[in-house]
């Protein structure tokens, strides 16, 4: 039947593995992501993707710990806010606060794992699905526009772009999340040192636990750096294979 054949073809496309990317593509996409993260204007624009992952991490952990999710707001200055209801203290609140700064790096790590298996199409479609799920939780106009634009770009690439363009987009995006997950932690501590973020996630965690805010900033940093290290090894698979190395 045509419908069954179509669904089978779609399923095979979704779960099928694409060919290994050229080692040069892996290096170039890493370089592009690094430039974006390290340069002021490109980072100012692209940082919104990190904010989406950050607030998505808060929202997902709130749901997983049984808190009532009230909504998410994304702002044009790349800040965001996730509102949930429940006990103002305890493990659920602690885990919800902890999830934000580590979410971009962990999402990047999950993406690196999919790319290590050359599941480019699956990665892009999962990203679209997550953005659509998050869209229903957005409570401001800029947030809706931000999710629609981001999701639209990913959908367009996954549906219309050539396999080479899809590979370049996927590897650049995952490198960006891995590298971009580290910079906000550095910025957090810099702003805290100037007394400009008294209500940061780290400071709220300090009030809920026996540990100071600097301890939680260090936890954010260690998790983000660990995800970057492991993710880089996964993404470097084609280079290691080309050099006759395995890990």
C-alpha cells in the first residue's frame, strides 16, 4: 500500500545512518562554532539558541520532578525565565535550578552521540520536535518568534538541504552547543563578581543548600567542560578513523 510504503521510507530515512563526513568538515565546523562563541556580535545573535536550551533544561527538570510548569519567557537581550510552581525548596527545586546552565552542554553531548552514529536526519527531526514541544510553553511574543524562526531553520535544512549541507549544519550546531555551553558559566561568574546577578541560579542554589554560590558555578563549569571533552571525542570520530585511531 502507498501509505505503508511511504511510512516505511520515512522511517528508514529517519533512523538510517548517513556516510561519515570528511575530516575537513569536522574541523571547519568546529572552527566556525569557536569563532561564533568567541566573537562578540555573532555570539550576541547565536546566544539565543543557548538560552532556549537553558530554559528548556529548567522546564524539563521541573516536569520530571513533579513541579507545575507555568511557562517560559525568552527575551531579546538573550535572557530567559522559566516559571514553575511547587515547593520552594527541596530536591525538585534544586534539580530544576541546576538544570539550566548545564542543559546546553548536555544537549550538545546528546547531539554528538547521535552524530557519532551518523544519525544526522534523526538529530534534526528530534530538534524540531523539541522546539515544537517547547513552543506551547512560551508566554511572550519574542519567545514565540524565536522558537518559530529557530525551528523553521532546522526544519528547512532537514527537509530541503542537500546531505552535505545537513551535515555541515548539524556538526556546526552541535559544536556550538558544546562550546557555547561553557561561555555563559564564565559570564555568570564575571557578573556575579561585579554584584550584578544576585538572583542567579547559583545564588538561589546557595540559599537552598549548604554550599556557596561559587561551588555551584564550579559544578556548572565542570559538567560543561566534561560534556565538551566527551562530545569533542565523539565528533572527532571521522578524524580519528582517518588517522587509523579508535577510542
